C-alpha cells in the first residue's frame, strides 16, 4: 500500500507517494497558494493528481507548520499564512477523498522520519532541532512523539536567553553579520572588501570565516545556540540530538556545535549529536509513517 504525502510550507508544497518502507517513489513541488480557497483547491488538486490511476492508496499524510491536534486536525498557529488555519485539513481532505487523513506538525513529521529511516534509526529517545529562519524542534521519548498539553512541545523558538532575546535562529546570525558588513561599507568606502552587491547569507558567512569579525559573530551566536540546546538536552536526558535545517549541511557547523556543547555540558558520554540525513524529504516521509502507524499518534 502507498500513502500520498504532502509537506506544506509557507513557500512551497512538496508532495509525493511513499511506500511501505518509507521510500518516496514519486514526487513533485509547487508554490503554495496563499488565498484561503485557492490553498484548499490546490491541496485537493495535488491529491487528485497523485491518486489518479492508482488503487493502492492507503490514505493521505500531511505535514505543515502549526500547533496541530492530530486527533481532530485543528491547527491554532496563525504565524505563517491564514489559509493554514482557515480550514480543518483533516476533515476537508477526508470529505473530499473518503480516505483516512493524518495531519501533523512539520517538525514532528521530520523527527519521526529520521527515527524510522534516517539518522536516528534505532534510537527511541531523541531531540530533533531545526535551525532555520526560526528555531523549531520535536521530542521523541520511548519511540513516540511528545506533543504537550497544547501541542507546543519542542518549540525551542519560545525560549529566551534574556528578556526579549531569543536564541539560535540563522536569521539572527545573518542579521548580525549583515549589520557588520553594512558598517564596513559605510566606514571604508571604496576600500572595503564588501561591495553594494554583497549578499549576506549562510554561504557568505561560512566562506568568510577568515574575516575575524565574521568569525567572532559566528562563535558568539554558536555559543548561545549551544547553551540553549545543552540545557534542553540535559533536562530531557535523550540519547541523541539531531540537527536539521539548511545550516546542518555545513560539516564545519555540526563539528563546531558538537564541540561547543560538549565543552559546556557533561553530555559526551551518553548523548550523540548528529546531522539529520533526510533533508527536504523528511516531512513527507514522516507524514506517511504517521498515517500508517497509528500507535505513534
């Protein structure tokens, strides 16, 4: 049997067919419609397309941002697009298709996928953290998701280093380096190594570590992230910390973060730190696994 899986994001919807082994056998990508009815119609259209000519569809698994109640399908997070909470996708898609539907938070889906067929395979107790524009996460204990009373467990972006200051997001690192580059341009005129066309992003930062100020900013940010993650890992007492997000593809970042966490916290003997391995496929695969594995619900 096969599951139609959708990983809905603010920019695009990744979709595909996932088989019994958690392997993706077909896939597609479209820009996310942001109007309410346009979004719902788009979801229906994707599912109808993937379902055409097949009689082996077990159901539909949907991964999306939000504080999602997987039993009812209710999503109470309004921070991305209003269309994500304008409908109860579980109910609407079940009515449209007549098939079982699972809707779950995107970080939770990715964590389940990593545990089933990815970097945490064989591990029942782990924390997965996505270091991206924001800081997200998911907690798995005893092989099952910890969701919390209000479906907000693992939302590391809510933590504070001090009043009004939140740790870890790559957007903060990029902002700090961009501010420095702007100062260079304004202070050094034509003599600066940075021109008006200089684009500051993650690639820029890791390719300019020879600039001592860029490296200092990176190391300061890295220490704040390490303190945050070390504290959470210490409280949860997990066997593994998984790091996801685009920045996790930088080996130097994973090595630096691991060294810093182990330097600050006595975790080296019993908590492994690894990069996620499934990349952009994790949300779809996790949604499909959750659809098939009701015990994880």
